[in-house]
């Protein structure tokens, strides 16, 4: 099986590369793609860069150029649910694009024509994640993750996304990558560690906790790969 691992930023994939130790790098489409073998699998790893366009392009390359069978997305997110704390980990049951708006045509918020309103993640991979969390004695939350080309750093927008989509966390890439996976009919797994509260101090918290939260997410993902 060829497993694709994607993160949005260098900080989100560097702990995984460090763990693998040996890998090859290919420059393609103004990005770097890393290949290696681990736990009996062929691995291809990349950071997409921030935002829905870049992440969708990277996911497409992982399927078209590197022939990935599944895609695991790791990284950080802002908390919408008040029960989530910095460092907590959450997997997406499904994801949605909170900045998609075609209400003038009678479509609900977040709906993209000829695609699903909410993109479902893979239940088998989600079940595996829960088993890994139980073995590690970690609390793993599951909920809706909302994506948009905005860094959410205000209570008004935070509450709007939470109320409109029943979302537990928000970030800038998951739903676009999920849409690509759905088009290719490939299993998709979305894991996030909470780096900030998506409120007024989100920018400060994000800078402070990005690396530590990304490392938590990466370490968990490595444990999952060992059991796939």
C-alpha cells in the first residue's frame, strides 16, 4: 500500500521526516515531495502550503504522480468547541468548506455543486485511530472540521462557523483535500491537534503552540501508520 501523508506547513511534517530519518526528495510544481518506506508501506509525504487551492493541488499530485492509495492529513486547528484545549487531538467525522456561499441559487452554506455538502472521512481509518488512542491512553475527540481560506481569530466569526456547521474545529485545508479524495474515491483521514482557540488571541497562541501541537499530531499519525 502507498500511503500519502499531507500537512499544510513545514512544521507539521518535519517531526514525521525526523522520525523516518532516511528519505528521498523530489521537487515538483514548486513543492517538495518526500518518499520512503516505513512499517512495510511505501510512503509519500508533502506539505501543501496554506489554503484550499494549494492543498487541493498537492492532494491531486499525490494521487496522479505518486499513485497514493490513501491520504492521511495531519496538522493543527483552532478550537470552536469550548471543551477543546490546546494540545487536544481531534479527528474529523466529516468536513465542510465554511466559506463556500451560493445561497443566491438556493444552496445551503458550504455546499459546492456536483460534490457532497459534507465530505465524509474514512470510517475504517477513524476506527483505527480510536484503537491507537485507547492503547496510548489518550483522549481522542471526533467531530466536524470546517475549512476556509481565513485564519479565524475572532469570537464572532468563530461562533458563526460553530453554529452554522455544528463544527468542533476550524482550519484552512481539510475540506478541500477531502473533496479531492472523494473525487478519486480514496480513503481520507483528517487529524488535527488544537493550536489555538480561534478567538481574539488566536494569532499569539498559534505562534506559541504551533510546533508542540504539530508534534502531537505527527506522533499520533506515526503510531497509526504502524498499524495500517
